[in-house]
């Protein structure tokens, strides 16, 4: 009886090869086979794989092609890695890929990765949350060829006035603008777009407002692989006043520190 190997879904992070987790890098160094998303994952990440490793780019494969390849490689190698952009659980078809593996009796696990949403805010030096401004982050997209479930249209989500990170939607910026306006966002509401966040030599950061962000992106030549952020926290570094975090306030007592003021 053939002993089947284990398949690991590894988040490669947003683009910078050094942003893969230590565990993800270790698994790549042990892998007998790696299936990577070449259209999105920087090819340099596969440099962590050992000599002789079977490396396959999945950009021209269907879901059935990918699962067949993974199952075949699991019959040959103890460790097989499916390397995905960002985090496998975000727009990564994780469950669609994992179901056939479970049906085939193949063990699989997930190693999380740094999302482009986090990398974009880090690149811009912004915070997703601020005391008394917003404590909520929405990760979403606008409807394109993939329909949105009922109640998840951007206008409904934007009505909460929280930080919204909008994936896979840079070519649909007109829909983003329409939805934010429908939700009551002002024309001078700050907007952020980051193209290829963390990618060495390729990252672009565009700041603007609801009124001009589309034009600024056009001028910057950004038409793919970009994160759109609408948030009341944008630009807080330069605000005149800022509410303090209770955790670090000298008047606030918690179990690790007594108030000193």
C-alpha cells in the first residue's frame, strides 16, 4: 500500500519573499513538490525549495488540474506544498482544493500568511484601527464576475464607516466610488491604493480622496494587483489630536500594570 504524503497550503505573503513565515519557509525547504501561484506569488519564494524539488506553476491550471497534480505528488513525496499568495483562507479557493484531498484520504494543513491588506497599511504607515475612530476592519471585494452574497454589497458594508480593505477590485474603481457615495462617504474622504504591496522595486502607493483616487491611479498606471483602502483612520499620523489607547494610558489599570497617574 502506498503511503501518502501530506499537503501543506502555505501563505507566501503579499510579495516580498522575506514575508513568508518561518514555518512556511521550513516546509518549502523540506518539500518534494511545490505548486505555486505564478501569476501572483513572486517566483523568488520558490528559491527556498531544495534542489530536485518538482516545481509547477499553477497559473494555467484548472482546479481539477491542480488537485490531480497535488494528489499525484502526495503519492511520491512526504511533503507537498501548495504555495498561495497572501493567506490561503482569503480568496484562495482553499476549501475547493481541500475537498478532493479529503475525499482521497490525503492529510492536509494550512500555514497562514501575511495578507496584502496588512502589507498595504504597513507600506503606507497607516493603522487599520484607532481608539474612538474605528475598531472594526472589513475585508471585501466588489461584484465582478463573482457575485456577492445578499447583504454584502459594498454600499451596505460601507454604511458602517469602518476601515474597508477592498480586494480584487482596482479595475472596478467606478463601482467602489459609487458604493461609497451611496453609503454617504464625503468627496474628501481619504483613500489609499497600494499596488504590489511589499514587492521589491515594484510597490506603488497612491493617496487621494474619493473624488480623485480613480484619476490618480490612472496617472500612476495602476490597473492590477492593488489593494484599495477606505478608512476614517487614514492620515491620522498628521492629525492635531488623537484619542489615546487605554492599554498604554498611565491612568488605566490592567492585570499587568497599575495606574501611575
